C-alpha cells in the first residue's frame, strides 16, 4: 500500500472505532498484503494517551503448519477471556527451537490490534470491534513476503499459501470482514 494509501486506510479504520480501551481490531489477509505495515501505522496513529497492544500472529503460529492452531489459540487464551473480563494472554512460539515459549499478558482495558493470516475466524470475528481484510496483487504479495524474510519463507511459500487457501475456504473471512482494503 503506498504511503498515502496506508495513511488513508488508518484514517478509515480509526473512524469506525469508538477509540475506547475495549476496542479490538482484527487485521487479516494473505501473506505479503501489508498487514504488518498497516498495523504498525495504526498503532502509531492511535489518538489519546494509551496506545493499543499489538499482537502479531507470526509470534504465535506453532510452526509452519500452525495457521489454524494460532487462530484457535487467540480465541481461547486472548479474545474469549478478554471479552469475559478474565486475564487475557498469548503464548509465543520460539521459531529457533520450534517450541512453545513464554506467555504474554494483555491488559483488558487497553485497545488491542491483532494482525496476521488466519486471525479472522468466525469465532474471533464475533469478539472484535472491527474486522479488516487487506489484500494485494498475488505477484506483489509473494515478492514482498519473500523479500521480507530474507529467504526464510522461500521453502515454505507454497505450503503456507495452500494452508491459507484452506483457511479461507473453511472460515470465509471475507464474509466476516467489516472493512475490505487493497494495497498496491
């Protein structure tokens, strides 16, 4: 998404929120669509004295085959408890050790932005204030994703893209998206 396009997308997202501590924004879309960049800019532009907590699905996926498991993890440990006023948290996956790592507590009275492939399940969407789908041209997405990870993603692109396609067929995240954006 061009810089001015990202700025406009942030404005549109913020205009659809109450901007209270209970706002939950879920930002999904395929790899390389620009979700991380948009999430960073959204958090930076958030008005007021309290910045949202930003959770990245890349920190949660339990390995390259864990897209669906990460979405369920966020529902069970973060979004569900947060909605009930219970302690909310998520567990980091240590990619180097390929093992579960430390837990991260998330305050319930601070806005929350969760970005990443597979976050927009039907169950998660029901617990959000705003659900956003971000997409881009397939060639551009692949180019961005492979460049971003300095070769670490190259061997996994086809499997990850197929896993994401299964997620889209099973969960139909576009139907849960309150806002659809396209980067270019």
